[in-house]
């Protein structure tokens, strides 16, 4: 049975992935999900500079991948993170450089949500409307998939009272809590075969291909 090790940059995306993995594979794979407390930056010398206890994903990535590379039973490593406002080509090259530094290299996928993880929710408006029947339709209809547009703020403006401004006034803890709520309330309604976010479909395709599975047309039964 194929085994995956998922590394996510925050707890909300980890919560969503538990549901999405079940939709993708059911019980046909095994996996672990490790959530971190932010994305950070890859160290220039590929050696972590921050305290490991801070659990910043990119800061720790060189050591994590080297450790996986020396474990022949680690399975397939999947790095799930936001592109944010980075240049995608340059960021992928940066991540690949970290992987190339490993000897041996673990089998690794880099799956980027463009611009942010909330783009994957916005790729399935039916799921959003099911979770939030009173969502602002005009806001949602103006969204361009995988655009660089402050994605979480966009979703907040569509479904939250007071929108992103009200959330920002409450601080980052409130924002993080709201992102976890979206993971719990939107993801169960998502149809993984009918999502129009290119970065979401790339992630699904890569996971299916690398696992050797040919699972198709899984119905949303949740």
C-alpha cells in the first residue's frame, strides 16, 4: 500500500487535507499529516537558522527532506504550501534546489496553492454555497481562479460578517481560527472531480499519478 507524508504550512490546510485525501483515495493509501506554524523561507545555506521548536516549514525543509531521504520506508513526501505573491517558477526552482541537496532524494511532490489554500475552496462555488447559503454571489462571481488577489480576504468578504476588514481587526489568531472553520465547513462538500482551480487539480493529478492509482470519478458522498 502506498504511503504519503504530507507537510503543510498550517493547521487549517492539514484539517482540509484529511477530508480531501479520503475523497481522493478512501482507504487505498496510508498517510501522515504534519502541520507547521507558518511557511517561512528556505535558508540560504540550506541549514536551518531558527529554533526547531518554532516549527516553520521552509526553515526546516532541508533537514526534513534529508531525513526522509535516509529512510527507505518513508513513502512519498508531499509539500503543501501557498505560493502567496512569489513567482511560481522561481519558487519551484528554490524548492527543487532543496531537494537536489539531498542524497539520497526522497520521492517528493511540491503542490502549491495559488495564491493561497482558499483558492481551492473558491474553485468549487457549489461547496461554498452549500456551507454558506447566504454567501455574497456578486463577490464570488468576480473571482478569477488562482489569481493573485489576497485570496483569503476575498473568501472572507464573500462569507463572513464584516468581511476581511472585521477579521483583520480581531487579529491573526481570529484569522487562523476562521481558516480552520472554512476547512471544516467547506471541504466536506467539495467535489474533487469538478473543481476549477488549476492548482487544486494539479495537486490531485500529481497525487494520483505518483501513487500509481487510477481512481476516477469518485462521487461526493459526504
